[in-house]
C-alpha cells in the first residue's frame, strides 16, 4: 500500500512565515503560483492554513482535467520550502526512495482505476472526493532501489529525446510562419499583381440531394479539410441531415467563417483527398477557374495577407465567433499573384517545409506513443 512507503505531511504555515505559494498543474507540475498565473492569487493574510512542502515531497491535487482525469500527483523539486492549498494532499517518503521513479509512476495511469473504484465525485464534478485513509490504501509496487533508478533513468532519457523532438517541431513551425509572412507581405514587387477572388473562382453549389455521399468533411484551422470522423473520433452529422450539404471534389477550396486562434478570420483550405466529400452549408465551396498554381493559392490563404480586407469590410454579425461573410465580400478578397514560375517556386518551397514538419510531428507522436507503451508495461 501507499502507506508503506509514504506518510501524510500535515505541517502548516501557521505563522505565515513562508510566502512561496505553489500550484500543482497537470502540465507543469509543482510550480510557484506567480509563475503559473503571472501574479500571486493567495496573499500572506490567508495562507496560515496552507501546508508546507519541502524538496521531494509529493502533492496530490484532486482537481480533474483533460490532462489529469483523476488529478495530478507531482513532486516538489525546489530547494526552498513552499506552501500549498489545504485542498491538496501532501505526503513524503518514510525512507530512501528514488523520487523520479515515483514521479513517473504517478504520471502513468496505473493508479487511476483504484481512484475510480474508491473515490467519489461528490458534489463537485470537477474534483475527486477521496478520504485520506482510502488514498493511502492505494496498492503500489515497491521495486528495489536499483530497479527504481534504472526505470527512472530510462524514462528520463526517453523524455529528453521527446523534448528535443518537440523543440524541433516548434522551431520548424516558427520558421514556416516566418517564411509565409515574408513571402506574402512582400508581394508588391516586380511580377506581382492583384486580382479579386471572384475573377479566379466560382462558387460551387453541388448538393448531396440523394444522400449517397456519407463522407462528411470538417474544415479545421489546424488540420485543414479532413473527415469529420477523424477530427471528432465520430460522425456528428447523421444520414438524416446531410441532404442540404455541399459536395466537394479534389482541388476545391473551402472557406469556413468560424473564427479561432489559429484562423482569426476563418480557415480557407484546399481539398486534397481523392474521395468526394460533403460539407456543412455554413461553409463556402469554390472551384478554381484560372490558370494559377493551386498549391500556391492554398498557401496564400494560409497566410494573413487577406485578413486586412476582411477586417476593414466584414462584420461579426450576430455570432461573435463567426465572420459575417456575404458572397460579394468573399468574392472581393484581393489575391496577390506572382509570375507562374514564382508560383511554382513558392509552392514547392513551402510544400517542402510542410513535408519536413509533418515528418517531425509524426516522429514526435511516435515517441510519445512509445513512452506511453513503456509506462504501461513498466508500472502494470
């Protein structure tokens, strides 16, 4: 049981001497409150009941989240003592252990079933309600110190590799944004011209009137035009309400007026899948009519070069999360067009960057999958 290895820490900040308030974050672990919130939430007048934690103490936060469905358990790495909310459960080892091993143990999901079976959601759906005695009765393995060290060392090495891959992905994303910004904000040079969107596209109006096409497509700011079942892990639209959906074909462009952080004026993407799909009637489907490199255009609409026009001419309408886009407004979007040769060069360069980024992201996802698999095997 957990109580064979750890004991509850109940030392309180009764004199208010310690002001270093610590948060237990699912993603960042135990970190100073001022770093997490960029300010102090608790002040010296209301921390007398807070628990004092020291280096290598563990803290359980019963607050549930997507990243920690049964609440995070983290160890404290700082030398200077800190204080944590009395809503947290603090505990420390009774004897010498490898703290990193137990950090990794509590990052795994092997203990979740015990909490699921023994805890109670209580009055608040966002917190696990579990008694201290029940928590400390949690079954837990106690390998030898050497085995703890070996497992922790292996997972630390794997984590370091994952972190390096994450840095590579982030760096390449930043590079791609910079290249796109440079290209499409330098579009006033020799060989560039502007045309209205309506002069190179026509609006498609093919409807799924017979209901034969079931491949519902979502226009995502991050992933582009992908099957709804891949984006949501299920079909949101059902057979009975897709008769009014538009049919899209390979090479069509689709505009979604829904705003997001990644697409503040809505995503504008090119459909590259082979099978015909259907899209919500809230989207606009466009078919290219001009001799312009479609890959170049796809990249142009991933840039923010056309956003100013929408900002100056569009409106939010009734819903704050959507651009109120009339056909006239949409067809009036200015599109910067370089020479055919430059179109090919720009498209080829950005396609190459994207291919490399996808490869980096794929390797990152694989490494995370490998880590998850090892953790299931090591702590089962």
